[in-house]
């Protein structure tokens, strides 16, 4: 049984495929579930495959045996198809792909439409965050070693940095990443996205962009806010308010000092 599974895995590799499901392996071999699971378990123990989700397997090339798994970019698209969930690579992972690589994320960050527990295979960790309108989110298809993956555009990434601020580390880190993303952001693409986010996200993003002197990006967001009623909010939710007054334009109370860390 093990030899036949090894042949199945090697055949996939020759075709440029690095993932398979337990159902595919069963169809290829036509043996009992118990025998198949035993063979897959032995392959995993040998470091030949990894399983970030039960029933979903990633083939581990020789150069990634020590890490226990190839990078998440090799299999994230296949994994999300297996889970039958819409997704995009987002937050710090998307920012790094777009060139803001100063703050490397500790795990591969993915936005999807429902609560999803983290995945791990070897040293590769994937964290999931729940968002709205995932299928309508502006994304770019990025070529990977094994195919493509959906990545949020720079503009959607900017909004997600303030929406998922805890996943981005802290607000100072968000400002640093925004400063690196700045030249990739298009004002004509940024402000229309405001309708898809909470008003508070627009306030915080506009405030931080203005602090970075990216007025060509901040001004359209301020114009968007003028047509709406919005209340004072804390720059960092969940922290003490402090003594600083709300910024008159954005109605953001700066309860934490933010600086760019480059």
C-alpha cells in the first residue's frame, strides 16, 4: 500500500501538483480506509507529506523537509477550495507581497467569510480572519510556484490594516506599513472602497494617512465622511481614552502616540 501511495504522490509531483485530498488518494488506490490512513500516516512520519487540515495533504519537496512543509502560498488556493470557502490573502501578508516587507508577519494571514480555526503544517502557520463581502473584495491574482492565489489590492489591504489592527501588531505598526504602501495606493481606487467598510475604519485610515502627509489619499476619505454622520472614536479601541482631544477633521481621539518605525 505504501509503495502505491508513494507512486501516486510522485506522479502528482511530475505533473506540478503539490496537494491532494484523501478522497483522491482513495480513488487512485481503491483500498480500505484503514490501509490508506496507515500509509498516509507513515508518509507524514517520513516527512513526505503534511496535513494542514484533516483530509487535505501537501506534498513536501526535499528542499522543504526540514521546515516540514512548503510555503503557504504553494497550497492556500487549493486548501480554500477544499474548505469550500471564499478567501483572499490579506493584512500583513498582502502588504508584504505588495512591497511593505519591513514588518514580516509571524503567520500567513487569510481573510474569509466565516470563523475558521488556524492551520499548521510543519513551521507553516495560517491565521484566518472573518470579513464581509469576500467574493466582491478587490483582489489581484498573484502567480505562485504552483498556480495562483487571491491577494487583496493595496487599497483593500490599507483598509484591512485598520480593521484588523490587532492582527497587524499595533497601530504604530499599521502606520509603518501604510508608509511603505503609500506609493502603491491609488486615491481613485481607495475612496470607493469606503462603502464596504465601517465608518470608524474610514476615520482611522484617513487620520493615519494624513499623519503620513498622504493628503492626496486622505482628502477623498474626508470628503466621503462629510456626507455622513460620524462620532468621535478612539484611535486604539479598548485602551484608555487619555487626555488628548479628538482630531477635528476625523474625530479620532489619539489615545496612543504613533510613529513610523523604519
